């Protein structure tokens, strides 16, 4: 039994488990596909844990979560003085995974330059640090990549190198969405209730049967990640020793699921769909909004709408907006600077009008804090 494992008994999950068992026996490169939140990282961790490399490290690189300017250094490391802030030599994540496994999450978000560098590494096994004139050495890692996009479509559209795709696509594992294995929802719910209650120091929590019925009726566009988030939110609302329908998030307890006509109407606007991918699907602002914005597929108006909708959810708190967008604290200034540079800021006056006096004072303090980071209203 590994520290990570599949939760469920459906035929779909058993078939996936068998695929992982067979793939873990080899050192071949693996490409994992599936919707956001379906469990691609769980599959990657199981592949490592069941392999002959399990005693070595597994290093995860979120290709969508690292700023483009730092991605090459994160991958390959750097030498002292190669750029501002490089005060000493530093091994990259590929070197740190030597003898083990490297997991490239959201590999489809890589820039063309980094795709070329990764392809060269896959061909030679050599790591050359940023600022160095020669490779450090050859390293031995097993490469597992994952993407929530259709890789063949990305290749056809010219966004992903065909030769890199074939290098990574030696073994293909597709993770089914949660709605394709509804038989596992009850077991997953009980698992998450137990796990979260223990972490929060709560006593045993029972789940009323009607809760399972409502969870089974929902379509779970955010998959297992959304289910876990829903359970956590429900436990926060719960006031007793049991979980009831009243504790569930409104979108789950109150009626149709996101796949039904009413919800389709609600999420018709592009800005709303992009926001939902971040909030519900757990995707990063840098991949969902920033890249399409820089490619002019997302307009300034849409970016303002996304920020405005997020501010409504956070009562005018930009730091909470950043957390909602899965932006690291270290990238907060970059995020604010982007909004200011492209005149996509949203006034906080709206929230002052609707807040109580004390709340308004807190919002004013938060705004001053943001101004100190380079923001202006």
C-alpha cells in the first residue's frame, strides 16, 4: 500500500489502476491526459511509487505556474552571476530528480523555446545550466508529463511541437472524468470528510443519505478536485455531527448542475467561463487568462470583467483574488503590475458603497496596501 492510492471501486477506476500497474514496470516516458481536477497527479505519483525508482525523488514541475522568465532556470538550474539575483550556482529540478522521476504538469503550457530545450534534454539526457557554456553532466530521470488539453489538437494548431509530442507520448494514460465513474463519488466523499475532519480536529462526521443523492446528481465539471473543495466548504458550514444537504454549496444543493441548460446560460460569457476554470477547475491565471490575453484572444474588457467578478467573491480583497486565481504570493506584484500596465484595474468604490462602515475601513486599508505594491485606482 502506497501513501497515495485510488479511491473507488468502479470498473473504470479498476481499468485505470491496471494501466498504471503495467506502465510502472517500465522506464518509458508517459503522457497523462484528462480534464483539470480528474487526478492526473495522483496517477503520476502512483506510477513513481510502484516503479523501481520509488526510493529516489519525484520532482513535480508545474509548467503553468512558473513565470516564463524563471522556467528555464527552474528546469535546468543556473550558474552564479547568470542573471540578477543569481548569487550562487543552483541545480535545476531535473538535476534534483536524478535517479528518480520528474513530473511535468500542464506540459502544454510551455513556450516554444522551452519546448526546444526540453526536446534536446530528452534526446541527450544532458543538463546545461543557464549561464553555463557546457553541460554539467548526463542525468537519469524518468519523465512523466500531463496535460488537460487535447495534445493532438495542440500539435495541429501549432502550439505544441510534434517531435516533442512523440517523444513524450510513448505510453498514453487517460484519466476519466468523475462523471464517468459516479459509483466512486460516495467513497470519495467519505474519504474527504474523514481526511478534512481529522486535519481540522473535528470529531466523527456522518453523511446523510440525501447528501449522496445530491452529489450523484451533480455533473462535477471540476472533477475530484471540485468534490474535495465542496466537501471542505460543507464541513465549514456544518454545525453538528452530520453533513446535510443544507451544508452543501449552493450550486450543488440548489438545482441543476453546470452541464444543464440553466447553468450553460449562466456561464455563457467568456469571462465567466474563464473565471470558473480557475475557481472550480483549479487552473492557474497564468495559463487560463494571461497567455490568451497576451495572444489577444482575451480582451482588456474581458480581463476587467474577470477581475471584477473575482472581487465580488472576495469583497474587494486583491490578495484573496490572487489566491482564487492560484497565483503564488511571490507573483502578486507581477499580477498587480500587469493589471495596471494594461489599464485593467477595477475600482474598489463599488464595494465601499455596499459595505458597512467597519468593512469599508478594512477595504480602504486593503486598497492602500495594494497601492503600496504599485497599484493605483
